[in-house]
C-alpha cells in the first residue's frame, strides 16, 4: 500500500527514475530524465513531457515518493 502526503512542484531536472509524478491528472512513474525531456510510464502507457516544473508525490518525510 502506498501512502501519499500531497505533492510538490519541482524542477524537471530534479526528478529521478522511479519517482511518482502527477501528470495529466494521474499518477505516473518517472523512467528517465535526459536531453531536456522527462520520460514517464504507467502500465503499458508511455509519455514524454518537456514541462519545466512537474508535481512529485511526497512521502511521510517530505521527500519524493518512489515506486
């Protein structure tokens, strides 16, 4: 079971693979962050975002929630 404690906007460059990201009103897992693009996946869906600020889900300690 995953417990979320809100989310926080961070620079796309600070997102690491495995972090849970809020994108298009859903929860996505970051898979790679290179060449100015953040690659996301959820199940068999995959997408890319170039947004400068992304919303990362937080864990109980205020850090980024990882899957």
